[in-house]
C-alpha cells in the first residue's frame, strides 16, 4: 500500500471536516483496540488483526468519522482481512463477537442473542461497507508485516544467551503489535517499523545492539504509551 508523508497526517478527512487532531487520534485508537478485541475473541492471527487495523486506518484517513459507523467498519475490516489472509471466519461468528465486544465496551456483561433477521440486516450493511472499504484501500489486500524482519535480526544475536534472545524477540514483537495501534503503518514500511521495534526492545531490556532506527517511527510508537500516563 502507498505510504503517506508525516505531514499528510494533519490533512485527513476528519481534520479537514473540523475534527480536532486529539479527538481524531482518540477515535482512531478506540477503533483499532476494538479490532484487536474482536480479533482476539475470534482467535484471529496477529497478522490478520494487524492487516485489519491497517485497512481501517487507510479508510479512516480518507473518510470523516461522522460519515461512517466506525464500530461496524472495524468488524468489516476484520472480515476482509480474514479473507485476505485465508482465515476461515464465518460472517455470523464475527457479527456475534462484534456485538458481544460492543456490549463489553459499554460495561454490559450479558451475551446478546442475535436473531437471524439482525444477521441478515448486518449482512446487507456489510456488503455496502466492504465495497466502500475496497475502494478506499484501492483493492490492495496485502499488508507487509514487520515480524519477519524482527525474527531475521534476532538470528544475528549469536553473542547473547538463548533466554535473552527469546525475551528480546517477544518484547520486539509486542512493540510491533502495539505499533498497529498508532499511525506508523500509514507513513513507514514494514522494515522501518521492525527496526524501530528492535531499537525499543533493546532499550527496554537494556542490551546493546547495533541498529539504525527511524526516529519518527520510534516516537510515534512511544507516544501511545505516554498518552496513558497523561
């Protein structure tokens, strides 16, 4: 998928529509977390979840939030990502999980009963939303992932004990997972994201590795953690 420039992030559809940047990032983060929560309950792979999160970011960059249902679009992105990654997920299953997670986010603990009539209504909405999504991502289904680059780098750490290498790999993967909760995938390729995560992992577990990390990618990933402490 074509990457944006850093300055392009200040010219999204929502910002042009008058939405403050801080509010846009809040809505984006909530939507990406929703995709993660639905995906985890559906036992989707992390690659599938990350793919869906990139789909959503591409869509949300072009469309003002007030003009689409971001919660339902989150589910649509996950279903399309499941198809793209050849993961078998039934539409009814995702819909039921979507409604369960939405209830949980509202503080409700009850498991919703989803009548077949509601499923059919959602299916019709899905067809329309999926077409809109396909148009905005320009039918580009493949999303490059940072995990392979991280794994390759870890194989070069022969001077470290296996336990340290395993911990390093796990921490770097965690940073990579969290990077998809930021706008980094819109402006940097998988290799740049991988090396930013490698750099952050080395600082986190305090080991010295030789890595040239993109400071923009590093700072965008770090910023989400800093927001939690504000």
